[in-house]
C-alpha cells in the first residue's frame, strides 16, 4: 500500500480508523517503518527483514572494525528517550542500540523534572523535544499518546519518527519484535515459528507485551495460541476477535498444567498490579499460574520458556539453568532487534547488508 501522510487526515478521523488502516501512515516509501507505534503495522516481509538484519548486525559487531562501521552509521543523528513510566531494561536496551549505531542520546525519565510540573501539557513537552532530536523513543502510561504525538509533529511540519516503547495496557511493539526474533532463532532448526503452539500465561488482560505478540503471531500460519489465566485476568475480547478475523486457532483456559505438554513456547507474565484501582488483583489466587521446577518434566524437550521480564514469582529461579529457559536471551535479542529497527527507520539497511556480504559471507 502507498504510504499515506498524517498531515492529510484530521486527528479525529485518524484516531477512529481500524488498526490495519492506520499502518500505511507509519510506513516509508520502501515499505520500512517510519514510526513504530502498533504491532499491527508489521507485515511478514518487514518482520523477516528486521530479524535477518539483527542476526547480521550482531555478527558484524563481533569485531572492532565491524563495531566501528556500525558506529559510523548514524553519528549525525540524535535520539530522545522519553520514558514517563518505570523502565530499566527497555530503556537501556534502546540506549545501547542507539550507541551501537553512533546515535547521540538524550533522556527524560522523570516528568517531575520537566516543565510539565509548571503546567505544560505532555504534547507541548514532546513537541519541544522534537526540535532538538531526530528520533523520539517513548514509553507512556497513556494508550494512543505516541500516535497522537506522531500526528501532532507531522502537522507541525516536524515529522520526527516515534518509536512506541510501551503504551498503557495496550501496545509494546518492540517487545513483540524481540519475542518474534527469539522464537525464530529458537525454532530455526525445527521448521520456524509456523505451526507451533504458543501459550500465554498470567495477567493477559493488562499485559501489553502479550497483546502485541498475539497480533504478530497471526502472521505465521498454523500457530495456535493458548491463553491461560484466572478468569479475572483473561485476555481481552478485542484480541480474540482479531485472531478469529485472521483465522487463527486459539484456546482460552485456566488449566495451566494440562496445556504445558502441548506447548512449543510458554510466555509467562507478571501481574500488572500498577493498573489496580484498589489492589484487586491481589485478591486473585495466581499460584496455579506459576512455572515451577516440577513443570520442566511436563515440558517438551524442544520447547522454550519466555518472559518479557521483570519477573516476580511466575518462574522459579531454579528453572533458569535449564536450556529451555530463554528469557535472558530475549533481553540480549532485544538490543539487536532494536539496532536493526533503528537502522531500517533511517535507511541504513542496504549499507549494513552490503558490509556483511563483503566482509562476512
Ligand atoms: C514489560 C512492559 O513494560 O510491559 N516489560 C518490558 O518492557 N520488558 C512487561 C512488564 O512490565 O511486566
């Protein structure tokens, strides 16, 4: 689809578009992402490209010359990390990814140190940042805010690319990318992600990583998705509707142990109690939704165990040394997929692939 322009559409009209109709507004002419705002904006071709880039970039980065080449890609650009929700791994992962490409990084992590304390709107603050930076990476508690900023900046004549690093309970598209990359690497020798059973466990109602990954997995034929949670924290109907529309097979259950032997990947999540009004999720018994060392016996030899982290008690630390525990590798994969994504946004992919072909093939 031909890229569309955010300055050709009113905010109200844009806001009310179905997710798949928003995607063309976030793309460049070559089909690569310009803004990264929703998981639904990705097609299979882009996912495959970004994963392939990440694998080549990490090979290039192994040598001093290769790292110097990567750091020479974007030294003329500056990125702003605007994180108004707690974060350490996603923040540092983006920070390191920018450093690898030579991007200079600025940050605001605590809104109490910004002029928002003087009554400035979030919109005005971010518009100010956009004057100093060439990329904005943003984590916000407000669903849709990153999209709103992309629209505002385009209409203000300064269409700086925006990456959504987690918005509200709704979206975490770059976590979903790193999860796809992890699944792809793990199943490289067993036929890829296609046809696998992926089991989501925990707070599926408010876990944005699950919502974004469930959406990306619809691009892999034959994947069956299982949603395992207590009734109070079960996955939203909007996600299930999306899966049905895509013809995806799924199962909703609260019987974790019966599903473990069927799983090719289990994706554990913590209770997102920061969204509780009065601690209500602490009234829910979640102990049946923990992965224990005993569960390893039920898990296929070829299966993997994932977690976006931070972890609480969902996975017994005794499981960490099992080769099927993939969560620490997910963290590392996250940095490389973000390097690949940022280089695609700034159109450095051809040069990077060319370097790889000339030096490492
Ligand atoms: C997740 C998030 O922020 O949604 N963390 C992350 O970015 N890896 C998951 C969580 O906080 O539970």
